[in-house]
């Protein structure tokens, strides 16, 4: 999506402060939750996910724009922090029943890191809440990971065994991101790593 389109979408989501009539909010197909995890100062012996916190839940377009514009922008994070957007009721953990038998597509951001990460993050969020994936029920959520040497986005799936569904998700996501770099699929299963690239 071009910058002009993003600006147009932002403008369309604004509600005039002095409006005398209440506008009906634009409901989404499902509820979504933002999560935050800062692993920059882990406590000794703490289990993974100990710092994971649910930050906010929303189910309207207006609430999404309000939240995204204020705090949920990856380039504002410190290194070793993650922002997650997952379907309500699904925790961004491998152990969650919705994620346990799945995997993730990963896009590593290499050029113009911060700007490219923010753009790819926003494109992915809009595709998820706008139900742009044919296989939307198979997607759990997305994670933006900020690291010292590289940033990445990971699109989590419910399944790891249906190659046709996985390839459909991967190809659609790559097209939405408008990238030529390869993206890779990895199982959540530590003992068996299956990788696909598109």
C-alpha cells in the first residue's frame, strides 16, 4: 500500500472532535489483542514469556487506529522487545492450543530497517484485521521483533502440515509486503524443523 493510501486510511479513521452526532464504529470480523514482551533485561531463571503482557484488546477500526498510532509502532521499541497482534483468546506462545500444531512465516527486514519494519508491520496488521487472507482462520497472529542486528516479522499459523494452506498464506503475505526477498516457514516443533520458502 502506498504512503498516500495509508495517509488516506488514517484520515478516514479520524472522528471530528466537535461532531454533534455519534458515528457508529466500524466493527471487525473478530476481536484482536496487542501483546508486548521486553526481553532486554530478563530476570535470572525466568521462563520464556515471563515478561509477556496483554496490552490492549479491540474490535473496531477506530480503536485499532487509536492504538496503533499511539504505542504499537515497532521502531519505537528498544532492542530485544516484541509486539504481537493475535486473535483474542490466543496467546502468542507455542504452548497455546491454537498455536501448538503450527509454525510461522518469517520476513527478515534488511534495508532501511526501522522504516521498512514499520511499513511491513502496518501492512500486515491491516491485512489481518481486514480479513484479506483467504486462509484467515488458519492465522493466529503476527509478531514484530526488534533486535540489535536485524528486525523481523513472523506470521504465526495454526497448522504446519497442510502445505497448500501454508503456501497460500506465504504467497499472499509476500505479495502484501511487496518484497522480493525470500520468506521462510518454520515449525514450532523444536525437534523437527520444516522449512518452506517463497
